[in-house]
C-alpha cells in the first residue's frame, strides 16, 4: 500500500556546505496525525519544504501521494500541491481587506475551481472550522484564533490529502492555541492526514506520533 509521504535517503544540502537534512528515511500513512518536532536549526523547515513539494531533494527520493517529486516538472508539482496539499503558517498569511470567504475562496484559484463553486466551498469550509457567523469579516475584525481558523479553512477547502501546519499555534495565546489543536484533531478524525511542524515539545506530545529531528536527522519516529 502506498504511503502518503515516503522519504528515502532524502538529503538537502545548501550552497556553502550545510546539510540541512541528512539521509532521512520516513513514511507517513494516509490518515495519520503526527508532529515533526525539533529545536531551531534541526531541519524542520527544510523537511516541510520537501514534503510540501516546494523544493526538491539534493539526493534521495521524496514521494508524495505516490509521485516522485524529482520526476515531476514545476508545472506538475504546482498541480500536485494545489490539489493535494493544504498549508497553514504561523503568520496566517491572510489578505488584508478581503473577507473571510474571499480569503478562503482565493485558495482554490490554483486548483482551477470556478468562482461560484469556490465561494460555495469557502463557505462550507468556514462552517466546518466554526466560523459560519464570520463569513463577511475581514482579518482585522477577527481575533488571532479566528484568523488561524480562516487560514485552516483555506487550507482544507480543496479537500487536500495532506494538511501541513507550520507552528500553527506560534502566534496564539494558549486558549486560542488549544482551540486550533482541537480543530486539527477534528480534521484528522474526518480523514485528513495532518502534519504539525513545531519546536514545541509539549504541543508535539499531544499528537499520536512524534517525528523528532536533530541536526538534520530523524532521531525518533
Ligand atoms: P528549522 O526549521 O528546524 O529551524 P531549517 O530547516 O530552517 O531548520 O535549517 C536547517 C539548517 O539548514 C540550519 O543550519 C540552517 O541554517 C540551514 N539552512 C536552512 N535554509 C538554508 C538556506 N536557504 N541556505 C543555507 N542554509 C540554510
């Protein structure tokens, strides 16, 4: 059975001789909820870029949803990313001045969804994250936790196989952070594979699986 994420000897070196990821073997099954955890500089962002198909390995292979990332053209990679992967970032990255619905609907542009359908799916996704009463609100009218929920709605509106959440609670107070973790659990329970990237050991320990990085290597998975 194919795994959603398969890293085999995956290595990423940067010019100047830094090996940010060093021969990593890792498999993540469809339907998992896992944390990628490690201190600053351990290689988390690099791994996020490889798994998110934003970058290709220097050596070894990265397979996502059965596709060898190195074998795909930039165009094919963009299509894979748009259709199969949702991203959530610490900084939310919402467009200021655009409503919650517009922010979420815009996330479906690259998946080639027609406008009316984008809006319909955006509203459904906002209901799913508990923001059914905030559809017309703009980011400055929302709390931090609500903004992150909009970002999560945008990430899942296209029904991706994989949700990559990079320090999703990093800008939130503990109550809002707990709410976001709860939401990620709900999405996982609904069938989405969720990978949370964090330096926060406590947050990682709340997940069913921890993939621990140190100096570019997986020391526990
Ligand atoms: P983390 O996300 O865990 O903080 P990173 O993946 O960002 O770790 O970094 C891993 C290592 O790779 C660090 O030593 C970092 O300095 C180095 N690194 C990351 N990105 C680059 C880059 N674009 N060019 C050169 N070195 C980099």
